[in-house]
């Protein structure tokens, strides 16, 4: 066996008793198309277990039809491959990678019934027109048709044969219709259809038969199934995605969000991405997703209204570029990150209400996780310590990436009045639109890194914004009379000002804001 060797040229002969063939390149840069196969008609590698010829010049697979021992087949980046033939004679294939086969047009129906297949990757096959018409892949866990732009429909699902599928990717494909049999994917945990203009999302639902109270009382999968039986159409049973955890539908040109009403994954869904759609509002039922942690609605430019009650465990809400939005809903106790980039219709009163409501929320302070990004050109007025003049510091080697950037240093007094408790600090900085679409900063408190975000902005930031963060202080960090806070910014980040504020609790009050800066 010769691993990591470089091969090139034409392959005219391989022994029939070979069990392992690995002649592929690791990428389209290494060894791309340098190997061309011209095997004789009497080549029948019946003992072959692994066949990896990724990024090679292979053109057809007629010799690979009846390989009972074959389990691994990697044809990634084989740009001359146009057709995958009948593979029913190779029933033990577990891994089939056809990613970036740019000229692949047809995949034989037999691929849809390889019962041992665990992973099937067809992403990046823009010419694929004909895929298996039916899928009965009993062991399949991961399927990707991402970027198959000429594939217009998704195969029918065999009942009881696809319950192992965990992850389905059809992003940026040409798929417009999902069959009603998609409901048989009862084990599906992640479904990504970004950029697909799906025209029949109602087929993912139960219609009007879903009842919120019934969902919350189902403790087992069998109970869940028996609760949701829709026999309204030809006495057929519909079970729809009961364990779905991640649903990505951004950029699907959706104008209505009513399909959310009848999804039956209320207790399992954790991530929901509906960005870049045309919603005007979201249904109140969004609060019924009791375990939802991330809700992304960025670039929903028509969105005017969000339900006032959000899921109780929501941690992230991305509303960037929701330019019609005027009001912010009440945020739940465990909330961590609110993104309001380019939300210019928010009034000053609405922003002030957000600041005060959240800073008076004890749970947010204890968790020391809450942060917000929103339009603005100044640190909140109630901050006691502010500066718009960077300082010059001698940075240690581990912070060399900030050399040439800007630094702000604050010395915050810790002397408290009788009955006062220091809960933590509020930190804030005002920044211009990033030059390179990223914001890289580091905040140290008494020499310890407390805040080190590297944030990539997909949207085009149009004006100055404010980013604020709450942090708590451990008991040992409150020793002494002074707390040092240092803001470090990358040279590509343009900063206007920074601020720090002590968050105090008085024995007689829930929370008050210290308003007198140190002398």
C-alpha cells in the first residue's frame, strides 16, 4: 500500500483481486484530472471494498455494476462523469460521494434503493436532471442535493423506509415541489432549503388538526404519532417531521408564514431561519416552539410585526435589515443576543425601552450573556464612564493582531456605598460600518478576556451602530478599589467611542444605575 503518493497518466490495467483503490486528489487543486481510466472490458474487481478516484478523469462506471463487497465510493469532482449506472449489484455501498461532478446528468433509480447507504452527497451537480424517482434507503442518515439547480422535484419517499434520515439539504437547488410523502421522514432532525422557492410548504403540515395542548402532553414518540393522524385525504396517515430540530428556509421567496401554525415539532425545534423572505408578520404560535433557541429573520424587509410573546428559551434573535420593523417584542429571561443592524425605523423610545427593560432583568445580569447591536451614534446616555479618545497601550505579544488598531482604557472605582452590591458591568462601543464586513474586538477586565467576538456581517451595514454587552464580575474580580477595563479593536474596525457602567443593586431596590463618575 502506498499512501499520499502522487499519480498521473492513464490507467490501462488494475488487478481484479484489488480490495482498495485510492487514486484521488484531496481537492480540485491536487491531482485534478491527472489520472484517466481506460480499463479493459474484462476488468471485474469483485473483491473491491473501497474505490476513491476523486478529482480524476474517470468518464464511466460500466465495470462497477456488480461489486457485492464495495462499501465506499468517492467520485467527488469527477467532472467528466455524466451518468451513474445501475448499482443494484453493489447493495453494500455505505458511502457515495458525487459532490461537484459538474457534468453529471443522470443517477440511476437503483441508487434510491441501496439499503445499506448511509451518506449520499450530490451537492454541486448543476446539470443533474434525473435523480432517483423514489427513495427507499433504509439506512440513509445524510442526503445533500445542494446546488442541483436543474433538479426540479424531490423523489417520492417509500413509507417506513426512510426513518433513519437525520439531515436533508436541498439548498439552492431547482426543487420547487416537495411530495406529500416527505412526511415519512419521521426521524429528520435538520432540513435546509435555503434559496429554494418552495411552492407547497403546506404539505409539510397537518392542516388544522394540530392542537397545542396535545403536543405539550405527548411524552413519547409513539404518543406523538397517535396524536397526529390525518386521515382526511383518502384515509392516508400523515406523520410530519416530529423530531425536527433545525429548519432553514431563508431566501425561499415566502410571503406567508402560516405554515408554522401546523408544524408539529413544537417541542423539538431549536433553530429556525426564515431570513430573506417577504413576510409582513409572524403568527403568534411562534411562542409555542418551547425549545427554540435561535430565530433568524434578517433581510425580511417587509416585516412589520413580531408577536409580543416569544419562545421562552430563545437566546438569539436576528432582525438585521428588517427595515419596516418599528417595535421590539418582549425578550424572554434566558435571552443572549439581539441583532438590529439597519433597523432604522425603531424609535428612540423603543430603543430606550429595550435598554431599560433588559438592564433591569436580573436573569440577564446573572447569566452575563446579553448583548445587542442596533443603529445609533453614541453610547447610552446613562453610562457613567465614556470616552471618544483612544489611548496608547503597550500590548503583549498575544494581542499582536490588534497592533495598529485602537485601544480604550477605563479605571472603574469599586468603592460601594453601604447596602450596595455590584452585579456587573455594562460595556458599550460605537462603530462605523466595518471596512471588511467583520468586527473583531477584545475586551479585558483586570487582564482577563471577557469579550472576544469575531462577527461577520453578511448584510451591508449602512450607518453607525452601537454594540452593548452585559458582563458579571466574579467575587475575586471585585477585590481592590479599581477595576480596569480595556477595549482592543482591530485596525479595520473604526470606533467612535466606548463606555463602561457599573450595575448596582441596593438593598431597598431591585437595581439602580450608578450615575456619578469617579473624580
